[in-house]
C-alpha cells in the first residue's frame, strides 16, 4: 500500500484503513484491498496500484 | 436498389459489377457476366441485422479496374498486414473434400528460398507469420524453418496444421517449441469421428486429442479451427466449443471457418452448401447456450465486418466463459472505427500464446472479481471465439477484399488471402 505513512482523509481527518473494496472498471466489478476512510468511505488509489495491477488488467482487456 | 460493389465472374474470374440486394429475408449478391450469364449468391440469411452488424464500416466502392486481377497490396487496399501466410509445401498427408490450397504435390520449395522469403516478409519485432501449406509438418526441416523465421525477426510464428505429425510423438512438438514456435492453428472439425471421416477421409479425433496433449506438454497454445460445412458439422458448433473450453488452457480458442469454395471443392456450390456468418453466429449462440454468454461475439474490427467475428473471454474456475468484451450494441461495433493490423495482431497473440508457467493464480481465492486472480487467470485461461468467412468466386465482394488483413506472401508480393486462392468454378 502506501508504505509506512499514515494517510489522513482530508474531509474527515480520520486515518485511512485497508479494506476490501469493490470497484467497477471497464464494465467489470472487482475487489482489492485499498485504503478507505472509515468516515466517508472515500478511497485512496495509490499510483502503484493504478499504474501496476489496474493497468495490467486494462492491457489484458484491451479490445482490438 | 441494393448496395453497389464489384465482384468477379465465378467462371472466368473477370471483374464485373455486382449488387448486394435484400430479398427473401436475406441478402444476396447479384452479378452478371456478359459471357457466362447472371449469378445470385446468398451472403447473409437475416439471423442478425446486416446494417447494424456493418455499422459505418463501408465507404464508396472502389472503381479501380486493376482489382483484383493485378493483386498485390496497392494504395487502394485499406488495411495493413495483420498475419502473413507463407506456404512452405504443397504436400499433404490427407486428401480432404475441401482444400483452399488444393495440395496435390508440386515442387517442394527449397529451404533457402523459404528463408529468403522470410527475410523479405519480416518486419523485425512485429510480424506474425503463419507457416502453412499443404501440411507444413510433412517437411522434415520445419523446426529449422521456425528457427529461421525467428532469426529474421518474426515476433510470432504460427503453425497451421492438421495435427497428425504432432500426435505422433511429444518430442516433435518440443522441437518446434524449442525452435521458437508461438502457437498452433489446428484443423478440428468436430467432436465425432464421423465428421472427420466425411470431411477428411478418416477418423482423426484420437490423433487430434493426442496432438493437443503434446502441444500442452511443450506450452504451445492451440487454437482449434473447424471448417463448417452444411450437413456435416453445423450441428456440432456447440459441441466443439464445449470440448475446446474443457481443454483450456491447452486450447486457447476456437476459430470457426464457414466452408469457402476455393481450390479443391467437390462441386460448384449452391446456396444450400453455404453457411453464412450470421448463421454461424446464431447457431453457435444457440448450441452453446449456458456456456457462451449471448451477444458477446462482435463484428471484425480488423477485416470487413462480414468477414468475421471475435469474442474475448476468460475461462472461469467454474469452467464457463466470462466475457471480457462489451456486449453487441453497446458501442462495440460501428462507432469505434476499424482496428489497425498492429492492434489486431497484438490482441490475438496475447490470447493465443501461452504464458510461461510463472505467476499462476497467486491470489487467495479463485474469484474473478479478485483483481489479482482475474489478472493471472486472463493470462493463463484467456480464450477467444473467432470466425473468418473466406470469400470465393461466387460471393466475392471487392469492398470486403480491400479490408483484408490476412495476406499471403509469394516472392515479394503480399496478396489478400481470398484473392490469392481465388479459383473459378467449372461452368
């Protein structure tokens, strides 16, 4: 996830917690462990996830 | 009035005007040769709306009188080369009822000649070359040819084969894999030996199964290629797909080819001997109900939409096909514009290649909604359902031909497949 740092939700001022999170991407529903605010539910998607596993899935699903 | 285009006389092969006409619930090609008379051939049987299927993929008809007589890719051709086919032999160890290449012997090309042609056709790092024939495995030096294709820079080397030699011993598949073979397109006409006997002259099912096992042992992906012939195996479309999916990940897909009347044919075709692309689509979706989600086979974006379809799936842990592409009618046809040959090549190679046996299902649970499991499962168990409807002298439409991305290479010339193998019917 985001290394040793604790990330704080800007709106709620609560520490984000790792939670299994459902999300929809390219018409598919997935889940993955992501940092989520226990207050408002806002999710932090780290660069390593966006450019790593999610980009990999996008490439796998890329239609011709 | 229908849509105006050009075709050829099925007897003398001269270019003649033609018209695509909707009538009797289907779509027909009408044309007349001043010497050999009028012809009418079924193109589409109305199982799917043809206009919606084509979308906005067509432009104005080509008026060049050179097409197709002087064929070799020219500025009027609208698509690049996705796959290039090289005939490495005319010899064959079967005598099939239908054969676009018409086998039958002839001088065997010398290794040096084929190596020189490979060097000419290769765009290093890009080319997908299909070694075809005849039956390529009748050549003792096939592994060396595969290695030569890789040495000149072909990125993917595909073998088009009936599988008989691959079935003989696992060491042969290993030798081809070690030489750099990427994947195998294997003739596979049905799940019943009676089908093989009718189309190929003898029962072949056990040999095909062995060939698939031998390829699997060498991590060579296999795509099954049925020739679909009315009255022979049109009832077995679902059976073929079920068997293929059950053999994943060794089998990477099924590529259906409705019979085309090119080369060796038993008789000039009547409409009853034709199986149109929309019939194939409807028959497959009906027969494979419960396995193949409906509406997920999309018109070709690389070739003309009437020339093929493709569906992209992953075989789930429950053994069913989970779709990766959008459903038909959800913006997946027409509006997206054609795919380039490069895009198409990257797509098919990604599916037909088996990944090296690393990074396998390391996720905690076998659930396609789990991002990690999904990602690894698509790599290992990606599965394509595709079709290509080749054209012959009866149904040839030059507008379709202009969009062809499968090209035969013959001593410096790239020729669209259906132009290269075009042959006249006996009058």
